[in-house]
C-alpha cells in the first residue's frame, strides 16, 4: 500500500494526471477486492468470531485486513483530492 501511496504523491508533484487516474482506478479495484474478502470472510467465519475472545487467528486476520482497508480508504481520498486539485489547474 505504501508503494502506491508514494507513487500517488510523486505523480501529483509531477503533475501527471494520467498516472494519478491509473493509480486511483487501481486503488478502487483493490477496495472492491477487500470488500469481497470481507463479505466472504464474514459469511464463512462470522459465527466463529467471539467478541469476548478477540485473541484468535480469525480476529488477527480481520484486524490486519481492516487496517489495510483503512489505509486504502485514506489513499483513495488522497487520490481524489489530487485529481480534483489538478483538474482545477487545467
């Protein structure tokens, strides 16, 4: 994720709108994949997730993916900001 975020910042600094759009689309695709993961994961193991015992492998994977999802949303918001910023400068 950090690699795409770094590419995003570099593309914005260079004013490369085409690359910004490509990264934005890639980030949206990654988000769709994570959305699908969460749907399937919760369907499969949701009933095994005990809210009182969160020190299990099921919860560890969920938290890892949740953190990844949060970082991805941040990158998408940043990409959207840069795209809007460069669109106003055109």
